[in-house]
C-alpha cells in the first residue's frame, strides 16, 4: 500500500531539494571562480585567434577602440510593407488551419 504525501509534505520535500540544489550550485560556482578568476574580474577575455587576442598578447601596441556598428533601422514604409506581408501570411495560415 503506497503512502500518499500531503500537499504540505510535498512542498516541504521540494523546498529541501531546492535548498540542496542551490548549495550544490554555490559549491560549483566557487570551484569555477577559483579555477577561472579572470572570468569574474570585470575584464572581457580575448578570444583565441582574434585580433583582440593578439592585441592582448602584445599590450605595447595600443589600438584605438573601434566604433560600435550602427544598427540599420527600417523606414516607416518598410515597416508597413512587412506588416502587410505578415498580415497576409497569418491570414493564409488561419485559413488553411480552419479549412
């Protein structure tokens, strides 16, 4: 005969399990921080094989920071065209779904 747990018991066991999991995660984080302290120093590590990695390896060569690439934006006419296409697309999907 199986023993059924009350809702309160289930919640208590779930809470204990969650607390144990958080403890495990904290231990794992501590191990990662000890192994890779540079990940948490605030400086971004350079990827291997990139210009940034070569610049980091040779700090005497100071380069000017690159400007961020400007994001292209859609004009109102382009947004309207996309809107019309998507309305037509979804109308077709609804029509196909409903028969």
